[in-house]
C-alpha cells in the first residue's frame, strides 16, 4: 500500500491531509498547506480527536520531508509550486522542504531565489545554524548585499 492511498486533497482549503495511522500505528494525520494557502506552506499533526499535536511554520527547523518522492500522485498540490523553484530545490535535499516553506511564506523572495539559488541556500544554511528569525533572513535577502537587484 502506497502513502498516496492515504492522501486527501482539499482544494478549497489548500490543504493536503495524509493519514499516517497505518504507517505508525497511531491515529495521526499530517496536514500540509499548499503554496497557494494564504500563509504559505506549513504543516501540523493532529490526532484522532482533531486536536493539534504539533504545528510547524518555521522553515529553519523543518525536518527533511521528501515532498517530490512522497507526493508523486498529488499533481494539484505539486503544480502550485512554481516549476523553476521545484526543479532547483531538488539539489538541496535536506534543506529543500524548509526552503520551500520559506519561499511560500515570503513569495517576494522567489525572484531572488530564481536568480541566485545557491547564494540563497548558503544564506538559508547560515540562518539555520545561527537561529535567525524569518524577518532577519528576508532582510538580508532584500538588502542587496547578495545581489544588486534582489
């Protein structure tokens, strides 16, 4: 049985629900918001009583989530991610989901990322190691330090 057998897409809410119960023998659902969600991509775990167990919107602490490997059958979700971003994020494997979260939550960074994806990743790694806030990261990317037209 594939993970895609346990996925439900709610287009009106821009959320993807993944029932993890059969995989971890606990009644848990992973809810991923999409690129077009008003708050960008974040995720939460809810238990069988619909109570939030954990909520994550911090891209710097996001664990590795193999989004392109796990969600191959969910085109409506994946097609919302700009193709240029999706293609280049593959190479930053362990940081790709955190960077995707950050880009979806601060879409104005997409232009900078599109032109300078490796410097973006290096700044992301530094921010992650030094525990920057998202606003600090955005400020550095917008400052022009890395590019003349960021």
